[in-house]
C-alpha cells in the first residue's frame, strides 16, 4: 500500500442509542471523517461500507448524497473493517479513485451473537452442547493456554483493568468506569476462568476513514498517516479456531500468525518497531494470546510483561489505548475502523488524555474472528 494515505477519520460513539438507526450513525461518522480531511462528500470517488445487521450498508449514500459513485457493501465477520479498508486502498492503488472512503456501522441487540450452527456447516450437537457460544470457546481456549504457558488469573484481571482504565479516558467509549482487579476477579463467571468483566459485548456505533493517493495527501492534512500494509488470512487445516468442532492432534498456527508475518514483511518492519497497538480483545485472554501470535513476545512471556506494565499507556508497547473492545463493545462493522481511528490519533499526537508519550511513528491493528480469520493493518507517519 505504498501509494495510499489516511487523510481523515471519524467516529460515532459506541454504546446504546435507543431508536437511532445504524445508517444514521454511519452517516455521522462519514461526515466527521470528511470534515477531518477538509473535503465534501462530492469529492469521494469510491466507497465501501461494512455491517452485519444492515443488509445493504451501501444504502448509506441516501443519507450522504446521491452522487452516483460506486459504493460496495462488505461483510467478513470481525475482519469486516480490515476488508473495507483494504478494498478502499486497493481502489486507489489500482487507479480507480484518488479519494475513497471505508465506513462501518452496526446496531446489535443485547446478548451474545447467536445463529444456527448448520449455517456454517457444523453439526447440530455443536450447538446443543453449548460450543457454538463464543464465550464458551474463548473460556476453553484461554484455560488451556494458561495451563500450558503459566498465565495466572491475576494477569487476566490486569488486562481487563487496563482496558477499562483506558476507556475511562475515552469520551466516545461505551464503558467509561474504571474497575479494580479485585472487582473484576470477584464478578460472576461467564465461562471459567473468564468473569463477566473480562469479556466485550455487542453494541452500537460507527467509524469511517478517508483515504487518498499519497502524493495528494498533504492537500488535505498536514499529518497524513500512511497505510504501510494490510493482510487477511483464513485458517489452515489443523488450526483450532472459533467454531472448530475438534482440537487437532497436530495443530498449526492461528491465521493471526500468518497475517502478522505477511503484514510485517509487506511493511518492511518488525514487531520491535511498533509504537502502539490495537489487538482484538474479545476477552482478556484473547489479548494475552494475541500478544504472542502477533510476534510481540513468546508464549508465556505475557505474565511478566503485563505485570511490569509493558502494555499500559506508559509502557513500551501500549495496547488498546482507547479501551479496546472491552471498553467500547463490538459493533462488528465498525470495530476495526475504531482501531484505525485510535491509531491515527495516536500517531498524530492528538489522543488527549490517553496520548502515548512517544515515539509514535508506527501503529498496528489486529482483528480476529469467526470462523478463524486473522487480519492486520500497519500504519506509519
């Protein structure tokens, strides 16, 4: 993505907003991103909109202006935002547009995501035994990982407490109340060893990103953020991922590992060059596992790193500085673009109370979701 820069970002707050439509949230995020870039809707030449709940997200043009541009609906599970961003960037790379936009929005009902396992080719027993519940999968996954690599429940609580503390600094986050490790550990279990406050939850919100040809970027902003790489990989045979009906005897790495390695190779940098990261924290355990899968440490090193404050805003590698999914919730279409919004603010040095001290030259965003998809985006100044 050597020819693409981000010139504008916009974010509708995440949370619960009564009868307000997801399309209206998306339109607000787009207008904020356009204002940030200093352009109008009429300047956008191509767009990509991602959503789970809205069946035709491209209908957002009816809220913004019927200019006749190509506008595409996108859905790719929790990697929807990476896909919409990548497609917008590729449109610019391929000469189809000088300015493109990626937007995501969703309005999920309360409670865990649910569906019929047969839709995904799984047997009925998979749902009848409770394995189709994502909370169940993530509980089992981190319980096994903790046993194998010496991770304590206290470390789970530290991750959650860190993310809620970061969310308390974020005026657009859903959960803005800091919690102590003791409160988090004392909460009821959802799926052992994960308590109620170690999980994210579906909610509502929207985010948008305006991209432009890199040679034009400074016409719109004095601080363009460059798209160094995007990568999306699906699971390989033998990977134990969400909605896997069995644990393979001879396992292979998660798709996150493949996506991370590919993104670093494309960007020409390594994990040690990253200044700030957004990692998929569907639960506290996922953030711990993803630290290793994305190459930031070895399996088992998280226990000491987190105890030493490595992932805090003041640490060597601040992770989920806006509170992540745990503080913001997960409207699927918008969640990954929220990550990009936060990284852009951090790399610009305009993140306010949660601004990292620096350096802030490289940002890293990671998504993981059903049925085993890993996606990574790398941004640079």
